């Protein structure tokens, strides 16, 4: 790892840090509200690490959902991340042992950051992508644990706290909208979402 990659990764991951810490804290608090100890939030954040699905997972676990339903829901909700990884297949192949972690840690936010790293030398770009993924995962895990501990220590009514995930996706949508002139994909996704809601 070179220092330039670390410096770039720290800078690029600041927006992710700002959102992840608070959203993952909300997740940890939601787990605590459903009587799960902080270490369950930690374990889920290390292994599952899929933000939106983790919020749904709380409801599924609390409702006694079967393992099959949990697996199918996870697959359907996170299939978009498979398409994200396809974009970076060549990069991931060159990353050796880091490849599996890169696939596991691909999220909407890390994908958005990775798409902005085109103007860098290849090796530095790969190091930066890896460090952004590591920093983002650490931010999420720490926030989950902090939220779980706070949720156990301070009994708070958390009505509506799960809306923070929706707010994050709206923010990402607006950011991507502003960075491109071609709005057809965004409008297509918006229309499909509305049709599915109806």
C-alpha cells in the first residue's frame, strides 16, 4: 500500500463514514430494541454487511422467519450488488487475495466511490478501492456495535429510525443524478420502483 492511496481512500471514504456511522448505529439500536445483544449486531455486520437487508433482517428474525425466507430475501435484495461487481471484474482479478473481500464488501456507497477513481494509476487505484472498502466496513461495524450498546443502555422508542436507510438511498440518487447528463437509467429505475409499489 502506498501513502497516496491511503490518503485518497481516507478522503473518499469521509462521506461514507458520515452516513454509515449513523445508519449503522440506527441498525444497532433496532437490534437492541428487538432484544438482540450488541454482539449479534456486530456478528451480522461483519458477516452479512448489506445495510438495507440488515434492517429487514431484524424484522425477519423478530417475526421468526424461516432460514429459507431469510436466504431468498437476502438474495433478492442484494442481487444488485452482483451487477456492481461485474463493473470491476478485471480490477478484482488483479487484486489477488483481496478479490474475495472486495466482492463481499461491495455496497452502493463503495461502488459510487470506485466509479470516481478512473484518473489514477492502476495499482494505486486498486489499493485505494481496497482501502475504501476496508474503511467503510470498519465504519459500519463500529457504528453497529455503538448503536447496539447505546440501545441496551438507553431504552429509547425508535419509531421511524429505519427510515434513515431510505434517506441514504435518496441522497445517493441525487448525487448520481448531479454527476451525469444521462438521466435515462435513473428515470427507468424510478419508474420501475413506482410500478412495483403499485
